[in-house]
């Protein structure tokens, strides 16, 4: 499960599932820990909304992720 936080570190959403539906990304979870929610995003919307870096996959592919990219990421998977 992923947890998304606002800039003031308050919990915004708990993501329970990320799924693909055709050309859309479905994000399913709970907003503010209680209200169920499903968001449908097109690829260009998802790229604008969430900057995710998967360091585990980058390491497996022998990629080096610059610190400037990590600093801009909304979510880093280690």
C-alpha cells in the first residue's frame, strides 16, 4: 500500500491498487483514510500528477538516478 501526503505532511490518500484500464491508469484507495475513491488518469495526466522513482528497478537495470531527480520525486521506492 502506498500513502500519499500533502506538502504539510498530512495524509491525503492510501492507495490500495494501481491498475491499467485500456489507456488509463486507475488509482483505487481511500481519501483521508475513510472515503473510498477511484481516479482515472490518462498517461499525460499521470505524468504531471505523480513523479515516482523506483530505485530498486533502476539498480537492477544498472541505472544511476541523479540526486536532482530524487529531490523532485513525489515517491521513491527503495
